[in-house]
C-alpha cells in the first residue's frame, strides 16, 4: 500500500471529502493539521510548490494536489493503481 499524506484543517469541507474517499477505499493516511501545527503550513507550501489551500495530498511523496485533483484521479481510474502499486 502506498504512503499517503494529507495536509488539512478541521473546518475544511474539501479536507473531509478527500479523507472520506481515502477511508472508503480502506487507505491509511497520515494527516497534518496546519491549524493545530502551524509549522506544518510552511512544510506544506514547500512540498506543494506553493500550494496554499488545504487539502494538499501526497501519495508516495508525489504531490497529487487537492480534493478536486484526488476526485479526478479516481474518476479516471488512476487513483487505485497509485494507492496499491504492483509489487516490484
């Protein structure tokens, strides 16, 4: 299973939607609350090449974007292979 990281804030509906999709797929993820831990916001900005809105989502250290980007990957059938890549 891929390593999934998501930068969030507690009052963000897009964050809740992205997390719900991942949970529905049975994916474990590490969540970084940028309101509770403000230093994480600077980390997020650097990793996401200036992406300043939440959520910012990473799969195996690859920046996939926000909630809409995650949903688009899923709609195109490209999310599942990223979440469960074939063994090498």
